[in-house]
């Protein structure tokens, strides 16, 4: 049976429209809610590197690789639905290398603090000891000088005898002990000051731990950028030269 031409046209048109509908693909949006909020970046479908907070994509499943400084890369899949906006909320964990760096830096600072603070406190303590010893020595010296002045100007034979036999010898011994103690305190202070200066110099030469963001190096790997000839592959390597 022969089908009239108008009906044949309608049938063909229906098939074409059905086929077009089956191949048509809508779009949806993905809104990024990432912690930390600043400086995060992401790569969509292993190709497109982006930073914007909202991206419009074709419907279907898309792969996201998300990174921020000092954080580990998080890979996840997102299903985009036609005409809908999906929120991608993630908290990026700290990279293992950064946690190791933090521990090494804390140990370095603690070690440096002890190596500098302890000798500095010791130097301050011995300096105080030396100052007190000097005051004690000066007091003993002044008392001995007073004894000698009293002996020279004394008019009483008994007073002169007591000064010569008891008082002056005793005060001489006190001055001798005070002078010895002051010498020990001053010498100890000099030794502590020298040790403090050496430790400050040595800790100043010690290398401070550095951090190389290996996650960024991995994230900067290969990404595809579209261009007039179909696009190009780009690779990146990051190295901190400020250390």
C-alpha cells in the first residue's frame, strides 16, 4: 500500500525529532563550597583547570580533583543534572607532607629555644651571683679599711690590741673569702656568656626545615587547555625559591 507523501514527511520528521531529542544534552551547574575558601583550585575531568566558584557543565558524571595550598588533593565524582545547581561541599585535609613539616618545624623551634634560653638564663644567674659577690667583697674591703684607720688613730692600748690580734685578722679572712667567691662567680659568668654566644651562633647556622608542597607538584601535573588547533597539554612544576 502506498503511503501519501504528506504522511511520509511527517513520519520522517518524527523520527528525526526523536533522534535529535535522544542525542541532545542539557547542562547543569556545580557550585563550589570548599574549605579553605581562598586559593583552592580544581581540575574537571582530568583536563580543565579552574578557580571559579560556579561552573556550568554538561549533564552526566564529571570528575573533580580539588587542591589548596598545604592541603591534600581530593578526587570526587559529581553527577550533573539538567537545569539544576549542585553544591559540592568539601573540607580539604592537610597534606601529610605539611603535617610532617609542621612537626619538624615545632621540634626545630623547641630545640632552638632550649639551646638559647637555658644558657642565657644561666648567664643571667651567674651575673647576678657575681654582682652580689662583688658587693660582699667591697663591704669586707671597706670594713677592713675602717679597722686599719681605727688602728692608726686609736688611743687606747686595749682597743689597738684587740684590733691587731682579733678584729683585723678576722676581717682579712672575710675579705679573702669574699674575693675568692667573687673571682669564681666572675669566671663562671664569663664561661656562661661564652657558651651562650657560641650556642646562639651555632643555632643560627642550623638549617630551618623547609616545606615542599608535593601535592601542588602533583596537581600541577598535566592539564589540557583548549585552543584553536584542538588544545594543548601543559605541565607545571612548582619550587619555593624563597627559603
